[in-house]
C-alpha cells in the first residue's frame, strides 16, 4: 500500500492509461521510494520496469539491451 503519494500515482496513471507505448523515466534522490513506488504501481498491471544504475551511456545501453533480450 502506498501512503501519501497520491500526486505521483495520479501522474503514473496518466502515463499508463495512454493508448500508445512509451517509456517513462523516473528519477530523483536516493532513498525516497522510487523503486517501491513503481513496484507497487505495477503490481496488478501488464508491463515492466528497468532499474538503471550509474554508468556511462554506452554501458547503460549495452546492459539495457541485454536485459531486453532476456525477457
């Protein structure tokens, strides 16, 4: 259960309910609940999320590609 994040949930719902496929980047300071928020939001919805990590752009693209190939 997410408490006190109604604004964020409303924004996520707005993006999720659109007809077209899209990518949403969720970023912010460490330890504010970004991962918990997105995990809880996606719990009953088809879709997926990718948790990036600090790396150069090339490395990030490479790892993302590996992750996509594993789906």
